[in-house]
């Protein structure tokens, strides 16, 4: 009798091969997600900066207009 165990892998080797393929696919997915996250802009921080800047400009305009409106000639 001859065993052909070298030609056909057993279930342990097949499970190890599947686990290795799964781990490689997961690592690739994580790398893609990290790359996509690096490409995105930090929109929340930009929006906060624009909001603060707009408020500062509006406050400066109101302050400048307030001091000019009192000096109108009669």
C-alpha cells in the first residue's frame, strides 16, 4: 500500500493555508483603509477654523462700524 499524503494536504494544512490567506487579505484591507484615511482632509478641523475666522472678521467689522457711526456730523 502506498499513501499519497504528499499529494493531497490534510485538513490541518488546508485550514492553515486558509488562515494565512485570510490574514493576508485582512492586512491588505487595513493597509488600504489607512491609505484612504491619509488621503482625506481633516474637514472638522478646517470647518472649525473657518467658523472661528468668520466670527473674528464679523466682530472686527461690527467693532469698526460702531466707532464710526458715533462720529457722524449733524
